């Protein structure tokens, strides 16, 4: 009888821990609780010798995992600058080489962060828009929405990321909240770098140019798709040197800094977006491990139709 009870207890333990054991599949090490502050990111890994593919989902967004060493799959997960503090679930599916799949859910805790805040008043008509302004703003919003709509699933970037200009951030930093005439405005979703006009702006990593143009708020703009739902943005450029559809390498010149768009002086607005979460681009420099395996080479065709590795 005692042997039966022990066996029953062992079976119950296996049923309660599907994320760690499955007959013939070996052991999987899932991430535990993931904590992310507003506007920041976390690196997440799933480990298992028999894993062929890992897929992830957080809310409505896909989280892309990539092979990153022996029996290891990694992803980066971000929390929007305006995300509500609380806990959600990262849904994970590990597809096994030996057949079948194993699922798990990992808690993701979003923690509130303290951002700078400034409050000031302006004349009533100062920030009112004309019909022409509104038309330009709608065009800008639609262009950026199209750029973010279909991210490249393949990872194009290699660790580490680099700063697009050598200058430090200005006083108008990431996440800064403004209250104008008593009305709270959207948080500042990028990092302002104090680049004098004419400073060469470099790509923070390998990627595909999915938007370039001149816009009402952002001025001269370039958006890079780095794959896996990660984009970086470069605003207020006085000159753009890359075209849409072009593949650029880390450090390539995208253009020159300037004061185009709705700004009061020359600087570079550097932004980052990860699975539609607006994150501090400095997180790309701080939080992504330098030991990621290189991304698969990107192959494109030249003007003669020959495949060229980038």
C-alpha cells in the first residue's frame, strides 16, 4: 500500500511540473519570475538539449527566441514607458526534436519607475494646430504605423549595440513627463543626445531601413528594423544618407544631426521599440549580453540578381 502511495505521489509531482519533465523529452530549464521596470528590458533564456524551437507571447505581442549557444534559446522582453505596474504572463512553447511540444507560463512583473517631470504654461494658441498641421501629423502617424506593422522575424543584430553619436543625453531625457497648462502630455519616448548640427549619426546595429523621410514632429527621420520586433529611430536629421529597403551595418552613417521638425535646437532623438513597447535605447547598451551568438548572415540580391551576403 505504501508503495502505491509513493508511486501516486510521484505521478502527481510529474503532472504538476510539465514545464520541467516530460517522458522522452529530457529536462527544460524555464525562466522564473521576470521583473522589468517601465521603459526597460530583460534578457530571457530557455535551456534544454532536446529543444528545436521556442516560441513566446506576451499579451498580443510575439516574443522571438533565437538559438544562443548549446541547447539555449534567448529573447529580449521590454516594458513600455507607460506600462501599468502589475503582473502578466509570458507564454512559452518549446517544440522538441524528438516530437511534441511543452508549454509553460512565466510571470512578468512590471515595476513602476520614477521619471523626471516638468510643468509650465504657454500662451493658449501656442500649441494649437492648423488643419494643415493636423494633416501632416496624420501622415506622420500613418507612416510610422506602417513601418512598425510587419517586423522582420529573423534577428539581424549582433551584440553589442553602439551609441549613434558620442555625445551624452540632454536634459530632456527618456520618460520625462511634461504638464503643459495643467494638462499631462505623453511621456518622452526617446533619448535626446546633445549632438551639434552636422554630427554624423551611426546605425546602432545591423538592420533594414523601413522608413526615411521628413515629418512634422520628428523632422528628418530614419527607422531601422533589427528583427524580432526591435526597431531603432533617429529623428531631427538635417541630412539622410540611406534609402528605404537598404540594409545597413552597425556603425554605418545614416545621416547628419540637425534641428528639423518641432524642436528648439539641434540634437539627435534616439528611440527604441521592442514588440511595440517604447523602451530607453540605453537599455540596448546596458542589458544585452555581449556573448550572444552572431546572427545568421543576411543575403540580398544585387542589381544583377546575384545573391550577396551582407
